[in-house]
C-alpha cells in the first residue's frame, strides 16, 4: 500500500466529465502495482478527496489489501482529521449530525436533506479562523455542507461560500489518517501542509498544536458519541 500527500488541484481518478491527467494516471505511468476491484478508472483508490483538497490519501497496491482497508472504512476503524481555514472563527467545538443528499435545487451541490444519508462531523477550533474536523462518515462535500449549518464556510470555497474570493482554492487539508496496516500495525500518518495553506495561517498559529491533530479531539470525542 501507499499513502500519498495529494497536492491541491489534482483530480484523484478519471471521470466522464474530466479528461486531463489524474492521480491514477500518474500512478500507472510510474509503474505502481494497483488494486483492480474498484474498476478500471479507480485503480488502487480506497477513498478519495476532492480536486482542491490536499492531504493524506491511501492507495491499495493489490486486491487483498484493498479489501482489508475498505473494511476499516466501513467499520470506522480508519479515520481522517482535516485542517481548514474558515471565513470566521468557530466559537466552540460542535458535532454536526445531519443527513446529506444531492441538493434538489442544484445538482452540482450537496445539501442537508431530510431522508439523506447519515452524516456526522466533529469540528474543533484551534486558533482564530483555523479549525479542525473529524469525519465519522465519508459523504461527498461533507465538511463543506456541515459547515453551512454552523454559518461558516472554508476560504476559497465558492460553491458553499461567497462566490467572489481571491483565495486560489478551497483551504481544506487532510492532515492525518489512521488505520491498521495489513501487517496488523496501527498507523497514524501526518501529511505536511502545502505552502499555499501555510501562507494563510493566522499569526497565532503554532505548528506544535497540530503536529498530531488527533490530540485536539481527545476532550471532545464524546460530543459525537463513541464512534
């Protein structure tokens, strides 16, 4: 298996609406062995992150490993922590437990919709407009949709935030991912921030505070239950 720190602006896998090179294309060109159970377009892809989102991404190199990792996603023993820069600071830690489905008024967006798929996110403030999130489910645009319930949006997000922003991309970074390796060793891997993200950090930011972002959530895990 591989864990990659995906740069912003890179699409993970091919799709009918996207014709340029993707992460999967790059992996194949480099000659990596990749799992095949997710189909031709998603070789090796256990989970995905959006084009503008940067950070940790797990790749399976064979089908047995893919199945092993996918089972952890399903039973939630694999988890992800994200860093984000918001338009306004969060006042306190919040758990958003709200179902998500395709926005009935705009098919390009997701929304909190009664009867949608169960979705749960824990948000924790760090310093000024820097915040962190833990995903308990993995829905499309989950963090961005759940932030709308808190009256916030991520800088650079023109889909769920203000339409006109000078920030070049959605300032969301998958900082840490934890899971069990096929050799049964428990791993927690931290993906360094890219320069475009670091350049917008608040002045009070101390890198030690998020060296292991999971530590920030210890006091708040009960807000979203035991999962």
